[in-house]
C-alpha cells in the first residue's frame, strides 16, 4: 500500500468529520469510482451511506447544503410509532416504527434518543376513555412484537384529581381525566450529523456543500454525477456503479436531471412548530391534542416546550419554508383550548418550519391524509430513488434503498447489519452516565453541564473535555445561550462538519430556536471561535455574522405576515450563505485544526 492510500485509510477511520476529512473525501470520490453514491445528507441519505459502508461497499455521500439542513432538522423531534396512524388502520407502519423506536432507545443511540411521556386529555366520559385506551393498549402491544423490549413503560389512566397534581397548568374545567403513554424524542439535527460521522468512520466518503448538478450517463444508464464543490467553486465528476437519490422534497428536482419522469410524486407538506419557555405552564408530561385537521403535540424540550405542528401544502421555496402569522395563531389557539393560562405571541421564543416529503398519486388529497410509508424504485438503470417515510423509520428506508442498489450489482453484497451498529458516542454511554458526578468533580464542572454534554455527545464528551482542559475559557457559555459552551462551537467545526455559522447556531446547537434573540448575541462570539478552526479572515467573520443576522430578521418578518406567498417573499430577502471562496489544503487544515485544539 503506497503512502497516499495509507493516508486515505487513516482518514476514513477517523471519528472526526472536519475540513481535513472533507477534503480527503472529495479527493477520493474524484479519483476513484464508488460502488454507491448517495445524494442527500438528511437522515435517510446519511443512513443509506452508513448501511452501504457497513456492508463493505465503497461509498460516497454528498449534500448540497449542511447535513440535516432540510426536513431532518425541522421535525417534531420525536421518535415514535405514530399513534394517530392506528385510526387510519396502518398497523404495519406503526409496528415497524415502534420496533425502530426500541432499537434507537436501547442500542443504536441511547445517548441521543430519550423516552418522553405524553398525556391525552379526555373531555367526554366513558366512550372516549375506552376508545383512546384501546388504541394505546394496541400501541403498547405492537411495541413488544420486535426482537427486543420497547424501552418505555406501558400507558396508564389518570383521574381528574390525579391530573391536577401531574399537570396543574391544564384547564381542568374542560378535562375529566386522561391517559398517558410513552414515546421518545431526539435532537434531529444532532442525530443526523452523528449518523454522517458514523458513516464516515466506517469508510464512507462524506462531504457537505457539494451539489449534484447533473447525471453522467452511458446510454440510458446513470454512471455518476457532475458535482460542484460550493466551497471552492470546483466542478468535478463522481463515478458510481449505483446512485441513490435520497433528496426528500427535492426528489422531483433531482429526478428531472435524468430527463425521464419518476414513478411517484412527492408533495411537500409544511409543518410549523413554536418554542416557548417551560415555565409558561406547568406539567410533568407532554400533551397530545386533537385538532380539526390533525393532532398537536406539546413536547418537553429541556427548558422549553415545542408545540406543533401544522400540515398544509407548500409549493414555494423548498430550502426556506416560512411560517406565517396564521400558522402561529392556529397553534396558539389550539393549545390554549386546554391551558389554564393562555399563551400569546409574546411567549414565543422560537419558530421553525419544515417540509414533509409525502408520497402522492394525485392532486386531490390533503397532505394530512397522505401516506407516511416509503417507496423505493429503480426509475432508470443505475439510479435508485427512495422517497416518503418518516424520521423514525430512516434505518429501514436506508436498508431498502441499498438492497435495491445491491441487487443491480455484480457479485454478492452482504445483507444490512445496521440494527447492530451503535452510532458514535453510544457504546459505553450508560457507564459514563453513571459516572457523571465523578467526571464533573474531576474537571471542576457542574454536574448539570456534564449531563448536557453526555446527552448530546455520549462518550465523545471526553473529546470536548480535552478541549476544555487545554483552554478553560472554552467552558464559558455563549452569550444569550447559557445551555451551550464555547467548546461546542470549536468541536462542531473540527469533528462535526460545520462549515458556516448557520450550521452551528441552527443545527449543531439549537440556539436559533431556543434563545429569545434567535442567536444574534451568540453569533459574533461563535464566529470568532470558528475563524480559529477554519482559517477565516476578519472579512469572512463579518460576512458570516451579517448573513446570519439577516436570516433571523427575515424569518421574524415573515412570521408577521398573513399568508404563504407574502411570508415566502419576506424570507427570501435574506441572502444565501457566502462560501469562503476556497478551503485550505488538506495539510494546512490539519495543522491549523491541531493548533486550535
């Protein structure tokens, strides 16, 4: 093995996904054909890259923006079976999702996926309790049909008197009792970046800010893509035996580059969520509420509640779906139906909007009634498309996509093994959690801070603590965002693939939705830390901060407007991220990153 080959092998097994690894991944994809190239760095694309890499295939993964920058960072942040799908008689989807929930909780990502308890308030006697209780009993039963226990308790019934103690913030004049059940929650963007890092660790060549701008074809067969590195401006070809299109709501746009029509159509459904402080009403559990259109979740989220969602057609800009004043009022009106003290616009800390990729056979159905199942198709030779589905079942979707790609390859490809592959940070997490007080004393850090880090990084918390050991100032919290420390910004750049300020404030952390100023105070400090890691000059720092601030202003403006069209115009007033022009070479990045630590 020559020196460059040894270098590539060492990089591929690194737990880092920083600028050095990105440069090496692009170089490798440019130089040599991959077995599978995945387009799309959301949860399904990153999952497909991990699935293929752990089968022993040579894999590439490219994402036009940041990992999880689309749907996968703007979900309800739930890992759940979808209890409402029981009413639609979609038992197979519910069972599949509940089995995946158990896997994620107990094996794949126990550091990132946590149980969460929900209350369904009852407003009519006997019949409603029986009907909802039967559904929850079925939900529990399905969760035991897999090859491991569900990892959460069974549902239980509450009287009105018990609810007063458990959820004193509810308006009990309208509620006669309730039922509680468990699901799980996750920081969706953090999960996806960890999934991409894990794929890289197992040998996938992973690069964000690389856009597929066309397909390479031999006759009718797709044999790769024309790629554009948006950071350097370079254009190059990536050759692949099979290409997997995992672009979610962009499926149709990607498919159109082939020049043929797809076998199914993806419709975008907009879902809006609000973030409010946890002290605005008191409850020991989240809420599941019926609305006239669908269901509304009130989800415990650290020192906050996440409340959502809406479910409406969206046919405007896919990259930046905008929440309107009507969306916000709809959510507030429905949650206030059961609250003692009503929420107002002044209680809203953050707002985010995302798009669900729903499969549609026609134009007539509302998005709320469309299937959350997924489909895989080989629409043309060499190109596999995976579309539909939901976050919870990403692993099954990824498996099905790679199964389809593998079936078209010469030679026998091993079956999927991702049900046995923990994500980075998972192995040893429970032991580290049991030692959290000891770790806190050793570093002179409050135990709460260690708990916060363990629930975001698992055993990789050691790497952040080393940063703090070398530079104690990295323990300081970011302005206006006390839950996050400076070391997390540096770590996001050197280990988690963050290339721009928005990547850190909106996805590696959730400062953009969890702070009253949407991250404006934290932006200059975070940008200076990133500059040391990524080699930015003062001009780039200023551009990054200004771009982020204009994004925040545009989102706030859009949320005052009454309809999708006007909100979309306001949101598009913000400029797109401006790349550095060129990233440092692989060698200089490695030196600078080492110095920054």
